[in-house]
C-alpha cells in the first residue's frame, strides 16, 4: 500500500462543499470518483479542511492510499488533472508520504484568507470570488480588534450552532488585515478553526469597519460567548483555504 499527499486548488462555487454527500457534487467526491475511474480502485481521501459550499481553496491538502499499484507521483498528478478537467479543480502537487502521515490530524497550522471588495459598482469578473460591500469600510477601526482575536479564547460567539467541535476554545496564531486599492484582505492562521469561525469573525469585523458597531461592541460580543451576539455571517464567496503546515 502506498500513501500519497496531494495539494489541491479549486473554485468552490459549483460544489456543495469539500465533503462527499448524497445531495450534490462535492470536491472530495469528484476526486475520489476520478481515482476510481483511472486506477480501478475505490479510495477515501482525507482533507486537511472541510470547506463549505462556495468556499475556495488554493492550498487544500489531502491524502489517500492505493493498494494495488506503485505509481509515480507525476503520473497520478497528470492523470487526475486530465480526468478532472470538467471541474474547476486542479491538482498542484503529488508526493508519496509515510503511511503514518494524515492530512488532517498531522496539520500544525492552517491558513485562510478572506477577501472583501469595497466599492459601489457591482462585481463582474470577481463575482463569486469576493464579498462585495458597498458601504465604505474603515480598515484601521477593524485593526483595533485584532488584539482581542489573536491568542486563546472562547469563540462561542463566532461558532456555528451546528459546530461539532468538542470545545469552543481555539487559539488564533495571527490575524492580519490589509488593504490594497478596493480590496480588503483578512489573513487568519491557527492550528484549527471552528465551523464558520472565520466567516463569523469577518462578518462582525465588517460591522466595525462600516461603523455600525464600535470596537467595544465587537469585544463585548466576543466576551459574551453568545452566538446571538454575532454579526451576520460573511458569505462563502470571499473565503479561501490557502495553506497547511506540517
């Protein structure tokens, strides 16, 4: 048996999410079906992150085992990319790894990027690739909240009601908020995240940026550990799974 690690890029728009389900096309399902059709073997692939419907990835990592063949990584990469051509999925890297490697459980840090396009004009080329916010956003006000987010906290406020994590306690290693022309970027790094955590935080930070909330309103919402105090969930369009460190 050989274990392979793959790095994946995808546009999440047409998918129901990463995880295979019965009610639509998933990224996991598309890749598993391609492996089965190419190598005549049923496999399960394990991803480092289970992105939701509409969420994109530039550095998702996954692994799978193939039992009956010894295949060179470049052969797997080329075959998968050829077979996945109908889907907006690209296999960027394939490596043979130790059988103890696990894409999810061995991850030391995950990086997500959220992108807002802040302008009045509608999105055309960028539609589905960013959150379009009409109201002017003050980036400096949002930056004042960073110190409250970084570090170890109870993030119940910024956690989906359907989150399956045993604990709401998470440690955000870093949060960077930057602006370039009309683009506003939120870069999150942590070992792991709660379900909807990034989108919940960004949705609430946006309220600070457009001055619907004060900085203290944001801090009070976080400290309340009440989901009802969270701002509106940011849409999936602007979220990108960027990288995993092992």
